[in-house]
């Protein structure tokens, strides 16, 4: 039995068993890659667990990701060295029906494991932040900080709300409008104004904007069917972080604080409040002031600036921002991370799969062809002032050419490099083709929307769903073709006699 | 068949030719198809190599000979695995011209059966490798047709799976020698315990056991050739094509490898045909059923077409006697005497080789080397 460093006995035995029974699986070394990747991931996780001891600190996750990514890449190169030693297909061994698909899956798992390990630091960072701070806890603390600051500094706070008047029109004119009108305010619509003839300066807005403004308004006065006065509450939120997206307790807005604390202000127990503020400062404050922060602090004499400076709320803000960012990183970005993971894994898997089924010369010629076609297309676009949809059309054209070249393998008796290049690029582009078609469709509808304002064709379409379906379809088409067509074409092309 | 081989092995043992006896016993046990017997033979072979390593040339103990006789008795019991002669590959007037360069292989026809050895000889750059690569399916033919009689409508992959080609420059392999052998056996469908057994067998058969855990850089070029043969044989090809396999081997190994290949080709475990090119004319001619001589892409001579084509006898010899002495000796006879700087060659349509050597002995000409090359391709060089 071969003895490998750090490999436990059961894995050695598995390795030996695979060598003698499943040579294709053994040659892929996926079992060893997964094992070593898990070891490395655990080591990275343990290290990160101790390094990320304070969730308030600025995140250094980019550096960590790059560092772990580089190590994973070295691991990838190391794996390639072992992978390229043995190849059932190129040795003309017994090549069974599912072998191409199995190989693809094994490469995907191995590369996926190596790609996945790059996400370990950010996962640990998120875990640590969640371990240190509860979701509701942060929201409650932010509310408490803002309310306490208002109570302590009531004398500094402005109490007047700012009105802003708008007239709703079905369609906005091209030029900005800022006119004055006099309207009769109906008694039953008045909340804080006396009834009668009042002059208002107003801006025009459309119904869509009205909806947004109503949703965000602190208070509003409807003067008639088209005229609205929106009142903005002064800012009483000195600590602000989007921490309540996933909590039942919500952050208090300025208006909430106004109604709960300021409107009927009562003298607080200042000593107790100050003590509590100090405790929260110790809990959250993290000094990460930058140039802009210092500038803001030193050059702004507004009430917010004075309050923030007095209670070091900018430090608390930074700390809470960091905590919130880390806590919800995965919840907010999981689909982006999944896409990054999927595409990196897919790209490397495709390259390895192509390399394993092609000659070295043809593989590198294929890469060169891909690069040259990209440059030529970019040049054509630059010269002809082409749009995004033109690039996509070019890609579809190239894909069609590659299909023709690849299928011509079925009718030849000699191995030619140009057919191999066509086949390699056909395989490489296949998973992206549905996406390209959806993007082309979107570009065309977008252009039509701008030209004809046909909103039904463009804005009502759930494009993210279509792109997701295209990605899934691309993957499925690739797998089906690997199993049915690509393996046949590679078998025929690779084994064909040379000229 | 098994009984005659057993008798042959008994003779080897009796006369102390243990090395060849061990190899033949291994072959015989492999042909029996009984795994336990093969294991016993492997252990017995290991025992022999241990004796050889400890004290080369020493008389082997009695129990070693007894074990051999027991193995022979067991190996000749099974009636399975009888060897059959059938056609493997036939090529009809195949020709090849390279698009770059001006070399062309002119139409040539060959046929190979199981157990046959086809030797291709000729000077460098005359088309030996081209012919081998055409038959191996590596080069596209311009004309002619190759039939692989055991395959039904084969594609190129199936042909290459069916045929093994060992090039002159063996491509570098990576990892341990033993891993490579296990892998080769597994991709040929030999799994599990059988895989272990066959690898152990091949290591012993080609005397590679002590090199099993070495890598490419740790073994000599001769052992790399042996390893490549072991690796290829584990894949059970039906036609084995070797391009200059003897180039990296020492004199002993050349003959050993060739005879081993013949034994294995004629075995019932994997009856196969062999096609090889070489500059070692005498070694090849000794084992080949057919020898083809190629010059400038053209087949000048095929040994099994010799009837009617050879009209004179030819011998080559080495002597310290002066040329005039030899001329005087054969003065009355119509001979052609040539000297290439090393050897003399006599071509005669009247005298046979026996008569020529007899005449030289009578004339007391000192002869240090003598060979009848009447039917050898050597006369074309």
C-alpha cells in the first residue's frame, strides 16, 4: 500500500481499492482532493475563528480570501500534476458509457472543493459575528442609543418638520418645473394647517414617484387629488445601520423617536442614561475614522455632528456597521457567492475536462483561438461602434461555427487540429449559450423599450428568473451533451490517425 | 501442448537452466488460468530470485526443484486454455506519403496470426516506423486497407484498444512503477484481486519485482523498456507492435525479452501477434516467422517469399587470413568475395554454407566468426 503523508489508513485503503477497481475515479484523485481540502478548510476555519475574535473590527476578508485563494490555486496546480499522470481515455483503456460524465462530475467536485475553501474565511467571519451579537440585540441597542442621545441632548434638537410640496402628473415634462400655485385646502384633509387659501411652491412628480414618497414619508398632507405636501422629520438617528432587515424588532425612524420621546419630552435620569451610553460605547465602539470622518467631525457644527462627537457615536456607528455587515453577509449575498463559486468551478472544470480529452497542442491552440476571437470581436466593436447585442450575436455566430467544425469530426478519417479546436470551443461555450440568448433577448427588448417605450416587453419581465433558468438550462445541456455527443466526438477525434 | 512445455521445462531444470525454467513455469501456470497456481508460481519465482541474489550460481536446494515439479504437475492438469492460431491483422497494399517531406512507403502487404512474429528490418529512415504506425492505426493510409479480424466495424479507439504500440522513445511515465502497472491492468478490465495477481505475475515474469516501488528517474533505459512491455502486456493487446525494442537492452536482455515475448504470444492466456522493427538482424531473424526488409519505403525482401527468390548462398565470416589466401582456397569455384572492413562475405551459387566452412577448415584458415546469411536480410545491407 502506498503511504501518503497525512492520509489516514481508511483513505489509503480506499485509494488502493480505487486503483485496482475504478481506475478512472482513482486517476481523478477527487477523494484525496476532498480530504485535503476539508483538512485545509478546517485549519483555515480554526485559524480564522481566533483571528476574527472581534466582529466590530474592520473586515479584512478580501485579503483573507485572496490568501486562501492563492493557496487553493497552488493546490489546484498540485492536483493537476497528479491528475495528468494517468488518463484512461488517452491510454485507450476500457471507456464505459458513463465515464465522460463521471469524469466531469469528479473534476467538478474536486475543483468545487478547492473553490469552496476560499469562502471559509468569510463564513467564519459571519459565524463569529452572529456568535457575538444577536440580531434583536443590535436593533434594540441602536434604538436605545438614538433615544438616549435625544433625551440627553433635547436642547440641541430641532423640532420643526420640513414641508415639501408636489403635484402629481401622469407624465413628466422634459424641462424641470418649479411653479407656484394657490389652492383651497379642504377642511377634512388638513392635518396641521389652517384651512383657506394658501400659496405653495411645488414640483411635478409622476405617480410612480408619488408611491415611493408616500412609502417613505414621515407625514403628509393631501391638499387635493393632485397636490401633496410631504413633511420631513428632523434627523434624530445618530446611529444608523440597516440592522432590522431580518428582525422582528424594527429600527426607530426619526418620526418614531419624535412621537415617542420628543413630542412629549420628560426630563430623564441623565446619570443612568450616561452610564448606559458608556456601556454601549464599550460594547460597540471601534475607531476606524478615516479622513472624511475626521473632516466631518471637525468642520461641521450641526446638532448631529455635535451629538455624535460628544458621545463618540461615529465609533459606535463604525462598530455596528462592521458587525451588521459581517452578520448578514451570507444572508444577503449567498446567491452572488453561489454564482461566483459555480462559475469559477465550472470554468476550471471545463478547461480540465477539455485538456483531458484533447492533445496538448490542440488545447493551447483552442485557448489561443478563444483569445484571438475575443480581441478581433472587440476590435470590430470598437471600429463599428457596436452594441452589447452585437457582441452576443458574434458569440452565437462563433458557436455555430464551432458546432459545424465539431460535427465534421463524424465524417473524417484523419485527426485535424482545426476540428479539435472547434470541438474544444463548442464544449467550452455550451453552458453559457442559454444565458447569451436570454441576454440578447433582453438587450433587444431594452432597446425597443427605449425606442418605443414598450414597458410590457421589458420592465414587466422577471429577467433574474430568466437568467437563473438559463444558467440551469446551460448546465443541464452541458451534462446531456457530455454524456451523449461530446464523448463520442472526443473518442472519434482523439483516436483518429494523424496525417 | 502443456505436456510438451512441461517436458521442456523439466529438461531446463535437469540441466540447471533455472532462469528460463522459472520463466516458462510462470507462463505455464498463467496459461492454466488457476489463480492459486499462479500465486504459487510467483512465490516460487521470488524464492528463485532470492537465491540468485544471495549467491548467484550456487546449486539450488532439492525442495526448490520439488516445488517446480509439483507446479508442473498441477499446471498440466487443467485442460482449459488451449492455444489457437487465427488471423489477427492483414494489410493489403497499404501505402503512405507524408504531406511534408518526400518520403513515401510503397504498397506493402502483410498478415499476422496469433503467435506470429513479424520482423521489419532496414536502415534508418527507410520506413520501418511508418509501416508500424500505419498498422497501429496512428497514421492515415493513402491507399490500401487494414483488416482487424477480431473486431467488427471498429472505430479508431477500438483499434487502438486492440493494438499496443511501444515507440522507440518510450514516453515518460509518472509515479511508481507498480501503480502504473495496477492502473494499466485496471483500464483493461482486470480488477480487484486479479489485478494484484496479474501485476505481481508480470513483475516476476519480467524480473521487475525489485524495481516495483521505483520511479522513471530511478531506473535505467533498459528497465524502462521492460516496464513498458509489462505495462502493455497487462492491457492484453491482441497485436503488440514494438519499434526498435532492443535498442536499449543489453545483449542478454535482447534475447531474453524476445523469447519471452514469443512464449507469451504463444500462450493461451492472451494469444497475440507481434510486429517489431530492429537493427539487430540476427536476434530478430532467430525469433521472427517472417522478416521484411525495407529500403526507401519499398519492401525488397520478405523471408517467407524466399522460395525462388534466393538463387545463391551467402556466408559472412571474420578471419585473420589474407584475402589472397581465401581467393586461392576457392580459386576453382565461382564465388564472389566482398570485404566490408570487418567481415568477409562469400556469395556462391555452387557451394553451400557447410561446404564453404568445410573448405576453410581443410585449408586451415583461422575463422573467428562464421554465419550463414543465405536467408538473412543481412545480405541486403
